[in-house]
């Protein structure tokens, strides 16, 4: 009789574990699918990065009919999006409070309007206005998708899904570079084709993307939050929730003390300021290493670097390299984390930018290098590849996870805003720096900034691999170094997390 009861118990336990695994698989699939749909929102705005690269050669050419611009006007068209992007980042801090889903819809709507303005522009000022609005859409997209992914995915999936935004941006740039190659003399058609993507995104978001459980809970909609949370974890309607999922629906200390603590005090706390300073520095080195200058001026950079193939084909090659790098990072980010890819990225960028600078310097000094344009091609492509596996991608991924919940509606937008201000400076001054320093000089400057950026990562960038959002938050602001984060484990489940004095842990272990 005892043996029968034991067998029944083991069978029931096995069935329970099988059900749990089935629920987890369903939940993981839904998380992946939803994050994929959310990143469609990024496609339309991301094309604004590459649009100037493919249309400026036509607009500056005197061999085609229609609108023409000079060098200064061309630099403003390229950098107008970079001017608008910080405004979009700041705006996202306010829009995110109205809902993550609403932010996605506003992002796509803004992108759609900007592309339509550009497509039907008749004057230089109208194009400039459309480019500025497209920059606002870029700023909104840079924050909204990563925040959404960080709030709906489990720690095991978060490292991967947070890199999807960079993959989508790279894909959008490749698409617009391809449009530029096919329709080299028709910038209006290119803009209309780009407008299709945000239009489709609006339909998909309305039909299939739910609000995040975190936002619903924080705004008093617990029943709806529980329903969505069940869906993201693959749980049937009447199946009991585990204690850790129930804990996600309970009011946090943040909510209980919300009225007692002003937002300024939250922003001024060490838990907010330490990651803020680190991320602003990371974005500074990202931009001044020249990554975005290469993207915005891809066709011109291809020619300046000495590539012997068509500038448009060179731009597509740059875009494809960035896309491959983004996919490669996504596939290994869960294993390698943040620091190691960033260090490898910085070292590679430094080596290949310095090599390109030396090559161009020798050419300027009339040294004969019979390489058929192979060396500059390799240098530019490898610079883009190494930048994509770290410096270009990871700062945007980390803003969705590194900030504490109390300031997540504000600091990601402020951080990316400052990053794009740096971008505007770099993109706007590219032409002037090329004239002042020469082709080899500007690439030498980018190599030096890549080197110092690598040193910054080695010394200051924290590792967030395999850490929950709570554990990441506990990395900052604590003056007591004798505490560690531990989890209470019951029946193989992580039920509760707490900060325990290290001496107590060692005492208990003894």
C-alpha cells in the first residue's frame, strides 16, 4: 500500500513538472513573439539613420533634375534627425508614463507622418522638417522597445531580447540602403516605401501587443496585470500562480513610499546617479568613436576610405555587416554578458580605425599601395562589425535593465537624449573635421576615442549577465560592501530575495 502511494506521488510530481515545463515553453514563445512584434515599431524610425546616406549624393548632384542642396545644407539634412532624436528621447520619458503600448503607437505614428512629409516635400525646409520629426521618432523608438522587452521577459531571455532593437535598427538601415541602390535618383519613392513600415506596425501593435504587467500593476490595474502576466508565463486561466509570480503583482516598497519621496530625491540617489553617469560616458565614447558618422554618411565614407566599389554597394555592405554583427551579439549575449563583448568591440574598433588612418596617411604621402582597395574595405567593414558587437548595440540594450524601477520612466530617455546630442555633434562636424584634419586625421581621431572608450569599459562598466532587475539595482548605491544578495529557495523555486550580511551567511554555513 505504501509502495502504491509512493508511486502515485512520484507520478503526480512528474506530471506536475511536465506541466510546468510546458507552461514555461508556452510563456517563452509568447515573450519572443511579442518582443518581435514590438520591434517592428523600430523599423520605420531606424530607416531615418540611413536615409541621408543614400539621398544626399542625389540632392548634391547637378546632373539630376529637381531639388538641389549645397554642402552645408546637406550636412543639416544629415544631422537634422540627430537634432530631433534627443527631443524624442526626452518625450519618451513622459509618454512611457501613459503606457508602454501607447508609446509604441505614438512612435509609429510620428514615424509615419515624418516619412510622408519628406516624400511630398518640395523645398529644402520641408525636408529638414521631416528629418527633424523622423529624429523624434528615432528617440521614441530607442527607449520604448527596450523598456517593453525588459518588463515582459524573464531574466533568462532578457539578455537576448534586449539586443533585438539593435538588430531591427540594423535591418532597417540595410533596407533603406537597398532602396537607395535601386532608386538612386528618386528620394521621394524611397521615403514612401519607408512609410509603409510604421503603418504596418500600428496595425500589429493595436491587434496583438498587450500592455506590460509592470505598468498595469503600478497603475492600480492588478486584475489586468495578473491576466497579462499569466499569458507571458503560459499559465491557463484557473491554474494557480507560483509565489514568485504572485510577488510580482504585490505593491512594492516603491509604491508604498511614492508620496513620501519626491522624484528629485529618487533621481539624486546613488542608485540612480551611478548607473546614469556610467551610461552617459558609455554613450559619449560610442558616439565620438565615429560609429554614427559612418552610418549617416555611409556612401561618402565608403568613397573617402578608398573603396573602389560603388558607394551605394559599399553602404549596403556596411549595413549588412552591422546586421550580421547584431545577430551574432544576440546569439551569444546570454553567455558572454556585457563587459567582454564591449572590451572586444573597443579593441577591434581601435585597431581597424587606426589601420585605416595609417593607410590613408601613406596614400596622402604618395606611397604606392597596390591593394585594389582591399585594405580600406576590410578596415571599414571590420570597424562596423566590431562596433556592432559592443559599443553600438549594448548601451541601448543596457538602458532597459540598469536603472532602478523608481526612475525607469525618466533616466533612459534622458540618457539616450544626451547620447544623440553627442551624435548630432559628431554627424554635423564630420564634413568640417574632414576638411580640417584630412581623411586620415578624422579616422585617427575616431581610433583614439575608441581606445579611451575601451579603457572606460574595462574599469567602470558593470556586468549584468544572469542578474534579475533587483540584483542589478543592488549593484549601485550600497555603501555596505559586506552584504550579498541571496535567494530563499523552496521546492527548487526562487521565492524571495534579500540582502544578507556576509558574516551571517558564513556563520550559518559553519
